[in-house]
C-alpha cells in the first residue's frame, strides 16, 4: 500500500485549500443592522424596557430572587386552594341536590 504525502507544509495543498474555501456574502444592509444594534445597546436598559421586563429583571437579581420565588409559590398556592375550595363547594351542592331530589339532575 502506498503512503500518501501528508506534509503540513505542502504549498500546493495550502493553496488549493485557500481557493476551495468559500466566503459567504453578507446579508443586505448588514452594516446598518450592526450599527443600529450598537446604538441600541448604548441606550440605558431601563429606557428600552416596558414595565414587565423591568419587573422580571428586578425579580431575577440575586438578592430578590428568593423573595420573588416565595411570592410566586404563595400566590400559586392561594390560587390552588381557592380553586379547590370552589370545586369542593360545587361538589357538596351537587351531592345535596342529589340526596334531596334524585331525579332533578337528569
């Protein structure tokens, strides 16, 4: 079996690889988009955010993250308890009506 010459300093191979490398063209108005993004990044963050983004960024700060998580868990627990209470009340009403007048629900 013949050994191929794999010399990394081969000038012909290097030239061939440079020629084969494709350079993609930039999208239209690429530079304009880059400069627009640079200018937007220089604007203070609070000037660009709406109130929801401001609240989320506040809640994700390390010193407020635990407080925000506790508030969200408590709000979810209260909403779940309220919904469970409402479902239990509806179930109790249905059982009462069924026991008093069994044929009225059909």
